C-alpha cells in the first residue's frame, strides 16, 4: 500500500511541476536582431 501511495505522490508532484511550467511559459520568441557578425579592423583589439 505504501508503494502505491508513493507512486500517487510522485505523479501529483510531477503534475504540479508540469502545470507551473506551462503557466509560466518557459518558451518565448527568440531575439530578432543581434547575433554574430564578422569583426574587422580596430574591432579585433
């Protein structure tokens, strides 16, 4: 019986974590500007 209770507690905690991550919205759009560019001349110092 204890094993079954532990399994339900683990599933409940996993569900709470998934709900919090979904509500917070960990994704988002990546930046549309910036990034890498080639350096030349005095910028190399």
